[in-house]
């Protein structure tokens, strides 16, 4: 039985005041979730504050990106040891916004995934096709390629600890959610390709769905067999909405 994960991705939203305000309210309404994990991917500037506020709870923090080198002349970048030092638990890697706007390649994402594990952080590896690719029937091909490349060279023991998020680009921030069956079909494609390259690690790897997940549609998506959680953008900005989604994931 895979433990579920609900991850919020704040993207480039919230400042120190609004992040703290979220955490104060959320901590008042949130109750420990024994059967699933919850994390919030905040902007770098808010991670330390969240770490401190989440102490003594079962909530985890996540970064939204990082560099694949430990240190060096990489102006503007943040490294894995910098994140690990403040206690960050997860790191989102290869989000479609990073691929599209910052030209991240599968090779770079693969290096980052390896580096995250080296520093004991769990990568949340994002994959997903664009609308044009789906219209051409290429979604399976594209997503298999992204997943195989992101995991290339990793031992199966580490693959079994990884998280993969299927986020169709056409469903991100558009309000257009994949149907539960479309989401399940692609998450199954992902699990099958992980099995081809990494054997039984496919039974342990967590696969999340992301793209316009809301309190109203979360349950039917989370009920699908190969979907182990959700990566939530817009709806994670509001503590009440985020909590409602977490409740849908509780068994
Ligand atoms: P939305 O939930 O806002 O569609 O964002 C999804 C996403 O990109 C999460 O990483």
C-alpha cells in the first residue's frame, strides 16, 4: 500500500506576511494525518519560516527547484545542500513551467534528481504533455520519455522513493482538469514504464496528478488506482481549500 502525498505548490505567490498568515490559519484547522503526507512547496524566501512554523507537526516543506551543483559560480541559483541545511524535505523538479520558461532539459532534470537524493531530499519529478502533443496522440510517448530520462542511472532503491507528478500542461492553471480516467491512464503509463526500467520499484514509486485540482474534483481523481496523491497549485494558496483537498485524500 503506497502512502499518499498531497503537495501544495505555491509557485511565485505569497510574501513573508501572507505565507505566515497561511501557516497560522492552516495550523489551527489542520489535524495530523496518519495515513498520508502533506507538504508545501513555498518560494525559497519563505521556506525557513515555514520550516520553523511546521516544527512539531507532521507537515513537510518542499522547494520548487534547485541547481544540480553543490556550490559554485551560478548566480541566482540555490543548491541542494542549502535547502537540506534548513530542513527542506522535498523538491519539485522539472515542472512544466521550468521546462517551458527556463529551458530545462531532461538531462538537467536527471542531474537534479540525483543531487536531491544525494542530500536526502525526495524529488517530485514533473512530467506532462502539451495540448498540441495530446491532440497528436503523443502524450504516452512524451511522458514515457520524460520519466525514463529523469530516472536514468538511478538505482531501483532510490526510484522506489521518488515521487512523479503527472501534470498535463493543458490542465495547469486553466480550470480544465483531466478526467479521472485520463489521469489514471497516464499514471498507469508512468508506472508501467518505471517497471520496464526499474522493476518492482514501480510498486513503490508515488505518482501524483496535478492540474486544476480543487476540493470539488479531488476525490474522484484520488480514488483512481494508480494515483497516489495530488500536486495542487492555485487551490493550495488558500488554507481552507487546501485542507478540503487533504481531507478527500484521507482513507
Ligand atoms: P493548478 O492546480 O493551479 O492548475 O497548478 C497545477 C500545478 O502546476 C502544480 O504544480
